[in-house]
């Protein structure tokens, strides 16, 4: 058990006053001199020192002083060759949160006699080492007495005595347990407007906790309004994934964070994905080279502002896509309906460049869309094939009659996989 000193006191001055209980001669020629012992005393400290007698007083600085002069009207001080017991002078109180053991030692090298503290009720007791320690439960106190045996003391000189009161915690630690920190705030509800689901790399339902970051609520279902041949239905007992992450490749079933959305937590989720994937901030390239209907300035300015407030540099590109990757740490591709498909999607050279980009530590964030009035999910899946990612976009539409925004095709969810991706769901300002 390690020990830690919590209260330290220093005594200064001569031992004087009169005898309370004594044996041997009492020297009435002694001048009035006071033995003063000062202890740090803080009402909020782990240990409190409480006066129990006229010999213990608290000064204006909150320090407890022990004074053995002027204690009765019989004489002027403590004489030589005498013994004195001062019972119940002060008390040590355990004001902490754990059981402690108390010891008290004094430095009497300059004193031809004995000066010690003892637990009141045991005049033969000592508090000078751990074997003699007094155990204090939380909220209890121990009254302390003072024993003085003067010996052939020179009563004409002042005497300095240093006293240390020490506490050791009983449960094996050298300090009280720190209070549990407040858990960080997290985002609340997210809203996936016109979203597709995600499937695994083989085109089967995806239910891998190491990959799925966000799922729809259990009340959601997926449907095939466009009659796509590649539609993968989700069984009732499998919650539908809406966002997934595989290393530096992240996919969302919808655009999620455009300015048209009034759900700020959507944008926080995207920015958290950028920051956790990159393990910091960097330059994010917003792709506008593949016929995207949504632009950075016109549709994702709120996301840009939020991210730049964290230290990101968010840029759009309308020029050569491959060349633009050279100066980026991450790239965001957001599709709407069949916009990217109508432009021809990503070329073989662009997909290869993206694979090299990820191999070099870059991150790719892909945003799909529901298959309702066309979809570009097939073009995104061609990129995911090249990246050898663990997920693909489904050709479907996720709806929820019970947990949704203004319509069932705007599913709302707080079904987050915070066990696997805890930082992804921190509230704004917590990451």
C-alpha cells in the first residue's frame, strides 16, 4: 500500500503554559512561551482538522494551531522533568470518499524529552507508524491527545517542533478514485432523405457489425419501386444498413447533408466520418466532374462551413478529376437520382486512380440515392469494385411508416453502431 501525505503541519515556538496532569517537578520560573503547531485546514480537503479544546484554535487563515501556554491559572508554563497529557485536543475527520488510516509523527531532535500525539482514550497509544495507524471510515473522526515529557529541558529557549499528519488509502490506491467523467454528448436523430440500403460485396444482405455504421429503425423496410433486376430484399429480422465503412472507404445511402436538410446532426455525422477516417483534418475534394446535380456552393455550403470550422479545407473540382486527387486527402462523391449515370460514370483510369489514392492513405466518401426516379448506384458500385470494399449500394428505396420525416421515404434513425464506431456519433464540438 503506497502512502500519500495529505496534511502537513509545522510547529514553531517554545513549549510553555502550565501543567494539566504532571509528574515530577514543575518549574514556576518558566516564562510564558507557547508551542504552536500549524496545520493546513481546508473544509473541502480529504482530511479535516477540528478543534476539541481550548488548546486548539483556528486562525483567520483557516489553520489549526495548538497552544499549551495559559491553560489554567495555576502556573506559567510546562516545566522540566515532567509529564503532561492533554486529552482530546483536536480531531482528524475523514471528509473524503474512501477509508483512510491516519498516522502522526513529530520532529523533536532539538527537544530533550518526548512529544507525541495519541488517540484520545489510549494514553499509551502512538500514531507514529502504519502499524499504529487509526482507521477512519468516510464521515468519521478521531479525537487526538498530546503527550509531553519535558526531561531536562532548557525553559529559557524557544523550541521548534514539526508535526506531520499522514493518511493512506485503504483500498490499495494512493488517492481517491477520480469521479467518472461526464460522457460526451452525441448526435440525436439522423434523417436519410430518399435513401438506398447497402449490401455486401456479393450482393447479399449486409449485417456485419464491423462494417455497418448506421441502420434504419426495425420498423423500416426496403422496396423496389423501379422494378430493378438487381434489387436485394431485406428480411424482416435484419435491420437495414444505411451507412457503412470499410477502412478509408465510407458509403451513405443518401446525400444526407445538403443545405435543404434542416437536420444539423446529418452534417455532423458526415464531418465526423471525415475526421475519424482521416484521423484529423485535411483537404476534402467535392467532385463536380461527373454531371452531379448538386454542387458544393449551391447545395453543401452548410457542410463546407461546418467542416472548415473544424480545420478542413473543402474544395470543389470541375476540372480533371485524376489531377485534382493529387492535392486532396479525401474525395466526396454525392449523387442525385441518375445524374452520374447519365454522364457515363467513372472511367477505368479514374477508378484506378481512386484505388491508388486509397492505397496511399486517401479516403473516399460515396453518397448514393434511392432507386425511384433513376439512380447512379451502379456507377458507385463500379468504384467500390475497384476499391475492393466490403459493401455495395442496393438498388432500392428504404421507407419507414413509423419513424420518418414528412414522408415514409425520409426514414429517421438513431440506430447507431456506436460500439464499433463510437466517435462517429459525437455531437458537434465533442470530437
